[in-house]
C-alpha cells in the first residue's frame, strides 16, 4: 500500500535464556508501532528456548523462529538480520526489554532524517540493580575510546549490508561497539532520544562479564578492524586521553596496554604521517581533525 508505514524487524538471539525470553518478547509485541516482525534466533540452546519461541509464533503471526547450531552472538544477530524484511532493525538481547514507545519514536527520527544511521535512547537498569545508565553525550572522539551506544539501537538494514554486518572476529565481546563504528564509517549520524526507552537487566552472569577481563585485547581488535577511522582522528583521540583521568599519569598507564601497542602497529602500517600527527597531538599544538566534534 502506498501509505503503509515502514516495517521494522526486532532481532533477539537466545542462548539458554528461555527463562527471560517471555518478558523480552512481550515488550516487543506490546509496541505501539505495530508494523513490525519479531525474529527469535535460537543459537543452539539446550533449554526450553524452542518451546517458548514456537509458542509465541502461534500466538502472534508477526513472530518468526530460526534455529541454528551455536555460533555466538554476532553470527546469531547476522542470521536474524539476513532473514529480516524490515527497513529498520533493532537488536534486542533475550534478557532485556523496551518501552512500548521506543519503535514509534525511533522510526519518526529515521524517516525524517535520511542521514541518521543510529538511534538510541536513555537506558535504565533493572534486576539486581536499578538506576540510569549514565553515559557521556555522543561525540566521535569519545566514541573511539569508549562505547557510548547500548546494543539496542535502531539502524537501517541497508547499512548492515553495506558494513558487512556484525564482525565475528569480536569473539570476546564488543560486537555491538565494533558494528556502531562500521556504521559511523559510512558517514551516518547518531541521534539519542532523550527518554528512558530501553531496560538493561543486571544481576546474572553474561557475556558482558567476560568482556571486562579483556578490554585491552578488545580495543586492539577495534583498531585492527577500523584503522582508517582511528588514524583519521588520531589527534583528537590523544587530546581526549590527555584530558581524561589524571592526565599524563593516565596516559602513561594507557601506554603500557596491549591496545596501545597494537594501536601504533596498525597506524604506522597504514599512514607514514601518523608519527607527526601523534607528536602534534601529544604536544597539544591545537591541531583539530575536521571530523571531530
């Protein structure tokens, strides 16, 4: 139909989270924006994930179910998105929930802002811990140091295709961080809805716990995956590092990490002028990259 609203696809990979899945599914199906499909990807679960997913398929025709051998979160998301028919995609983990208004507000921005590629919102913790997930305002320089965007952000399926999807080399986590950088590399803008529309469960063991033990290695992998993005913004990255924490003392600690060594390895490999840029930034000569805001 000519005036039919765009279809959105919500993708939930599930690996042995059957006990959380109904709450997640209910939050999706209660969206005020009803023109959606909900795809549950069973990533080789040994619990009752299949039984619950099939039950929801019988209750609501918008629900689809995919089963695969265990391949990990990035591959499971890619599987679901590859089957999705929606113009816009929302990944949602099987233990989290969303507000009934999230899809409506996100689609409105995406439809009216053609160059916006990532939509996210304020996040509230629930479970064993409550409160707001306080993240700094988005800026590219900060994003290259710390992930500012929760995994449950909307994006365009065409950008998933153009970027190659979630990178399966992020074996220890941060696949969402890596994916957001891929979309940013496409030249897309980022917008945060200033409302609490995403609920992030706390209080159980998860992949998020694993990533905390491997931050240096994960940062190194990000640089390896996006060398030109980091290189093109190297001066503002170092200025941000020098501004953070205890200034030069914090910078000296960063220099000891695997991520720092890998950072230079790849920059020197891709750009001969990297050394001059680093020196300029470290000496704070005022050089600014046009892309940094």
